[in-house]
């Protein structure tokens, strides 16, 4: 599964505990708001890259729909 902007930081950390320090690094609070609505759009791409790298996921490793 690829971590996407329509997911919440709280749900991501619940699924992948190892991502918690990345949210701290980017100063993103753990909430149920989607990432795209909770953080500035300028940092969102970098955050998503780091989160997906931390969980070993990318668009190359996943197929659409699961």
C-alpha cells in the first residue's frame, strides 16, 4: 500500500509505527484530518516520499486497487 495525501497522520502511524518520527521531523500533528488538508502543500510531496520510503512502499511496488 502506498501512503497517500488523502490519509490521516493518525491512521498512518497506527498502521506503521515507524512513521511517527517523520511526522515529528515535519512538525505534523497526529490528527484524523487528511494530510492534504492538515499541512502546507509545499511540504506534502517531501513528506510522502519519506513516509513511503520508511515503509518500503512506492508506486512501483504496488498495483492499483490493492
